[in-house]
């Protein structure tokens, strides 16, 4: 059930953000039925079923055959699995809220390679309130500071590797997370992004350092991993490599 709820919420969030981006008025935003933006074909109920509708349609509009972005079914699958994992491992309430923030911002980062300042600021306010009220501790601050220093080094050597929005969101995630989970979050995000870039450079025959990708989807993925398995991964690495942290 949680998987289905996650998929439905993902579909709703994607559709709502798309309409907001395309300047729908509030009446149309709420009342207009979903349709193909090219031919205006109104979608049937079965075409709106998350993931399944995309597979039945083979990724194209039923009428005009316009291609549907693979982002939509993949994002629905991701949020469905994330909700399922969060439920199975009893993730705290703030983690669910943070996930919705990150999921929404990933949409903008994927489509535009930029994220709205207003949503970032709301996320930072939420993170700061949670930190001051429930998570006030020195290790998390130190971990956030260490990661920011690492980001500074990466930005120095790899120009435009991180945007200001990425940095602010990482600060917020540092305030929300335990220090061990935050370190796992950061490095899993970096590692998965590097692996993606390696395969992408091979497939597209592009130079590795010339590839520009949105980082937020990778940090959203790593946040789920950190919340669910962060402590286990951190303890395993610490014992395996005898790390004194």
C-alpha cells in the first residue's frame, strides 16, 4: 500500500509542478483533467495509472505519439520504493517531509538544472527548526562543516560542480541528519553521480569532465539510502577500514 501511495503522490507532484511551471491559473490547476500538451488529448483513467500507464502506452501519447519523458515513471517508481522502505524501517516524520521537499526540487533540477529559491528557503527553515528543537548536537555541525569544506575543494578543482542551491540543501540535510547518516548521504550521492557519469561518458563518447548533470536527484537517492541504511553502512565502513570517527 505504501508503494502505491508513493507512486500516486509522485504522479500528483509531477503534474502539479508542471502546471505551475506553465502558468496554469488556480482554477485550471485544480479542475483541468490531465491531457497531452501537444495534441490536447484528454487522458483516460488507465493512462493515468502510475508506471503501468506509461508501460501500456509504450512511452508515447495514444493519439499523436508524442514521446513521454522517462523521468515520470522512474520518479514514480523511486518514490513508491522510498515510501515502502521508510514504512518498513519506521523512518521518522521529518524524513518523510524532507523526502517530499527533495523529490519536488529534483524535478526542477532535472528539467531546468536550477531549483526555486523559495522552496530551498522553506526547506532550510524547516531543517533549522527541527535541528534547534530535536537534533541540536555538535557532531552534526562538524560533519556539515567538513562536507562544506570538501565541496569547496571540489568546486575549486571542478568548476561549477556544485551550485549554490545544492550547497544550501546539503546544509539543510546536515541539520536534519545524524552525523554518520549525513556522511553516508554525501558520499553515496557523490559515488552514484560519478558512476553515472562514467557510464554516460562511455555510451555517449563524451569527455568525463565535460559532462554536466543535476546533482539533486543523486542526493535524493542517497538521502533515502542514508535514512534507511546509513548507520549500518557507516558502522561497516568504520570497522572494515578501522576509521577513528
